[in-house]
C-alpha cells in the first residue's frame, strides 16, 4: 500500500504535464504590467491571435476609471474603436471595504483574433476620450 501511495503524486504530476496543466517555458500566461500615464493610455499589448486569461486592476484616486479591452491588430483609437469588454476600476470615493482592486479571471480565456489593445479612460461610454491622471491606475494582465 505504501508503494502505491508513494507513486500516486508522481502519477498526478505526469498526468498534469501530459495534459498541459503546468506553467512552464512553453505554457502559462505571459504577464503584462502597466501604470497609467496622463493620457487615454492607448496601447497594443499583444499582436496576433491569442487568449486573455486574467486582469488585475487597481486605482488610487477618488475617481473611478475604466479599462477598455480591444481585439485589434494595432493600438486602438480611444473613443473611436469599440471595445469588446469594459471593466470599472473603482475609486476610493466609491469603495467602502478598502479593496480597490478588480480581478476578473477568465478560466478558459477570452479568445482574441487580431491582438489585444487597451485604453484607460475616465468615463464608461465607448466614445470617451477623457485622460486619466498619471499613476492613477495599475493594470496587470495575463495573456498568451
């Protein structure tokens, strides 16, 4: 019985590796870290098809800001290009629990055909071009 118990963890590890369940050099998400500047922060994060797995966003001002995600081949034109997903980053004036982080996780990922672009603006509407202050928002993404 002890031999079976000793082999079981090794068997689980081999199965995990065989079915791609580990983060290694050829697997796992690519990290992206960005602190906002005093613009709409239009960025091309990834070029080409891929998958977005996680977003961690936090704000440190009293105002909320909005992270807009785009499936684009080049950096989006904030206020013109329509995002496929918008995430509110709460401000200190709207949060009573003290947690200013937003953590959407997409277990199977969000498929991107063209690439991943972002904008960070002060208002929720897709046509907003209101800039954020410098260092008001931090964004961490996991993609492949």
